[in-house]
C-alpha cells in the first residue's frame, strides 16, 4: 500500500501551547490519524495521489497526519479547525478586556447558527454549523457585531474553520472602542 503524509496548521500554534477541546474543555493530545483512500472514490478528488519520486500512486493510498484528540469526547479535531476556533476565542477575550477597561458592562460572546437555522451557544458537531457570530450582549439585548461563515479547506480531510479578515477585525475593534461613547 502507498503511504503519504501531510500537515495543516501553524506548527507554533500546534506544538507550543496547550489546547482544550471546544466541545468539553478537556485538554487535547496529539495522535496520528490514518485514512485509506481509493483513487476511484468520491473523496479522492480532495487528496494528492502523486509521489515526488515515482509520479502517481496506483491503487489505494494511506494518508497519515497528526490531529488533536479529546479523550473525553473521543473525537479527533483537525489542527486547522482547533487553531481557528482558538484564534476567535483570543479575539473575543481581547475585545472583552477592552470593554472592561473602558468600564463597560457589556460583553462579547460567540453564538452559532446551525444548518437548520437554530441558534446555539456551544458546538457539538462542526458539520451541523452554518455560521459563527460575535454578538454584543448588553442589558436584555444582543447586537450582532460580525458573522463568519463556516469554511472548509479544499484538500485532504477538508477541515472546517472560521476566518476573520483583517479589515473586518479592524472595523470590529473600532466599533468596540466606540461602545458606550455614543
């Protein structure tokens, strides 16, 4: 059987900080994930069957890469997925510190919209999600600050992720800086 390996994600973010499961909060560990893909299967379009020396592989190929694993949930999480969620969490905590510093009694939190248009506070299964929204919670109301669609990488395991574009982040920071100064 042919073997191929790949890596998605920033190695500094992956190996030099502690990671917690976005479902349950348990500390994640890294483990090797193996998947056999046949070249004639529907998912083969997302995999690279070429070899650097001999050209293309013949027959099924085993793709090997590392993933995060939660022992409590018994789920594997792609590096790219986990680090994108952690990046959003970092931005939310930074913006909440800014609000607190400005003596505001509001805070920003994440809410998710599922494919069936249901609003949830926690992620159970990523494939069920449609969007992630950052909302400002003030008194009894929620104000939507930014909505991010769930995206999928186009290759390999097609990891889901959320991405804030720099221009949107800049607008969000400006908006948060002006909250309470109206």
